[in-house]
């Protein structure tokens, strides 16, 4: 009930009423109200209330800042979104998921160069992790920098550790449009795991 009330009041532009309703929902155990309340307070620039809610609910600071950054993105406040993303990273500088999230924010902000810089730093720090490499590869593919994407695929083959490496290499080469290398890796994957459904489906594709 209070959650629905909060949404209605927010639509009506009643920020105070919406905030109170969302907080009542949280008090009643409605964790689903945390996200809307945080977004509302960020949009209204009520940082003091945001900090009070954070302490009251025990939400990790990084989670609040991530929600705040996403809200800033939605409202077009690009400068604040970038600042909040940087604050999240400062709080967890070695967290892979946080750094990948920051790269996504930078891409959304129209700053692919900064996103690529972040991803390259991650691949250098954790060369065996597939996540940063995949993000870097897809960023280059999206920009149609296929030569760079091909070089990244080669580095992935040399560095990344996965359960089925040949299949992973094949998919990366395919994304980079290095089809000869992709076909070789697909065939090798099929030879190694002839009865694995995921491998056969990928090869058929």
C-alpha cells in the first residue's frame, strides 16, 4: 500500500509525500521501496535525507552511489553521474564488477575513450578474467574498429582462462570478424566436446 501511494504521489509531483510513503513501506519490510526512494532523493538533491536513509536501512554506500549515478544518467546530469561513478570506484578500487560498471557508465555518458582506458587498466591488472576483455572487445566492435578488435581477440586467446577456451576464442574471433580463426576454434571446440549442447549450438550458429 505505501509503495503504491509513494508512486502515485511521485507522479503527482509531491516529493515530500512520496518520500514519506516510500519510507513507511521500507519500515513495513518493503525492500522494493528502497530503489524508488533513493532515486527520488537523488533527483531532488536531498543528500542529507539520502544519508539518513542509508544509515537506517544499512544499504552499502556503493549501492546508494550506484543508484544515484543511474538516476543522474536518467535525468541527464552527466557531470554528477561521472562523479558518483568515480566515488563508487574509490570505495572499491579492486572490485572487478564495480570497475566494469564504471566503464558502462562512461560509455553511456558518450565517453568511449575513458571507458576504454578503464577497461585496459582492468585487463592489465587481471589478464585472466574474461569480463574486462569482453567489454573492451565489444566496445571496439561497436565503434567498428575491427583491426583493434582482432588484436584484442588475439590477446584474449593468449591471456584469458575459461572452462572451454576454444569456444570462447571462437566467439571472440567471430565478433571481431576474424572468421578463419573463428572457424578453426569452433572446430577444435567441437572436437574436444562433441556431445556438449552449448558447443554444438554455437557451432551450428
